[in-house]
C-alpha cells in the first residue's frame, strides 16, 4: 500500500520520524535530506541494500512506478514492529533525493528509536554512495 507523504500529520506522535527534502517545504520535517548525484534507480538500490543489512528488517513492498519502498523492522527484545516507508524522487536524470517516514505501530514513545534509525540509514546511504564512487551529495 502506497503512502501519500502529504497526508502525514504535522503533529505526530513521539514515536515517529519524518525526513524529507527541503523542496517539499514541510516545516514539520524532523530531518532534511540531501540531493544525491545519482539517478533515482541507483538511490533505490542503495537503500534496499542498506535496509537488507539491518537486523530483523524485511522489505514488505517495492513499487518502482511509484518510487516507494516499505520495510518492517522488529525490536530485538520485545519484537515491537516499526514501519519504514521510503519515497524516491528524481530531481533530474542524474540527481535524486529521498524521503523516509519511520514510525512505531504500537505505543506512544519509542525513546528516539525511529529518529536514530532514519539518521543511521541516511548516513549509511551517504557512505555507500561515496564508497562506490558516487558523489555523496549534489551541490
């Protein structure tokens, strides 16, 4: 099921984190994402690879037409389920950006788990693109 990122409420519960490009003009974004000097297909491949290396994380759906992927990650001890939706957006043929909405399915507080996950995935994405000779971020 595709997520319409425009319907994500500005006032979210403290167990969610929204990262999106500044061009989306969402003043409620927890994190702003970079513009990467790679085509959207390369960005999507890198994110799927990063998520597949995360413990207890599974790809639920990948819609190439809509440029969206959805993952599920369970906590180690209690098995709480978090949903992570990633949207990929082409800025041009050679540049792209990303939005990530990570949230807990249950509970109210998550002790910052979703925010740390989003930051970790974005850092891993920048590192992976740089390690493979892709420019980390477009100017």
